[in-house]
């Protein structure tokens, strides 16, 4: 008996990102999926006699925070892989807990742009950074993110700049949130960056330590 393949779960629309990361950055060869299986989405890659499958979860995708593939590379290539990933915006975290083995963990920052992706993100409960320029939380997709995040004690709401009286932004700062038909009153983790005037979302992400 031997291992045939490893499958990683991913949300709908993941194919381009999977090809960029596993194919482009890591250099894995893409395999053609059997025709009857293509409708389900996802991407397959060759991996030294085995296969790595990126499989799509159509609804309710939740990432596995501990599960991951361990890829073995030559010692002389390890630092080069780490630099390549870091230069592409991926997080590289070295780990020395395995005696005699040099290794690192990596994770890719994945921006969400479409309304469908936002809805899927809210349903999935994935740890995420939501940047909104909706005008002090007065409308837009940020309302759905607030509805999904505020009941979770792990969430933090960060307001950048002035929040005018009568706006939801000001209400959140006073620990009162009213979103459409839902009235929610509880202690929420709120932070402020009052002295910042940012031109775009990318600059805000960089201030928060996220590199795209």
C-alpha cells in the first residue's frame, strides 16, 4: 500500500489562486482532471509519484487550521523557496521544533473582491481582515461582515479616521450596533486609528502588517 494523493479543501473560484501558488510559485506540474470530474472544479498537481488535489467545497467551506501538506525539497533549495514565497507576499514562518530538520510554514494572503466571495467568506467563518471604505459603516457589504463577525468574541473592529455622529461607525464605537432589522448590544473589541488618513485599502493593509 502507498499514498496515492492528498486532497486539500478550497472554496469555489480557487483555481486561479491554486495555479498561481502551487504551479507558479512552487513549480508543481498541473495534471488534467478526468473529464467526468471537471464540473466539480478544483485543480490537480503532480508530486513526485503522488498527486496533490485541490478540491472545491461548494457551500460552507471552512479551512482546516492544522491540516497541511508537507513538501520535501533539497536542503540547497529550501532558502530559495522561502525567499520566493516571501517576495510573492506569502508568510514564511520558520520552525525549529523538529530536531535535525530545517522547515518553515507558509500561508498565502487571499484578497476577496466580488460580492459572491464576500458572502462565502461570511458563511465560512474564516479568520480574515475586512477592509471597507463604505463611509463609516453606513452601507455596503461591510454590514454583512459586521453581522457575521460581531457575535464572535474573537472579532476586532478597527475604525480608521473620524466617525460622524449618527453613523453606524459612531454607534459601534459606543458599543451599539443597529443593522437593518437586527439590534445587537454587547461589549465588542473596538480599536481606533484617529490620526490616519489613508488613500487606499492597500496602504491600510500595509499599516496592519499585511503584504499583498
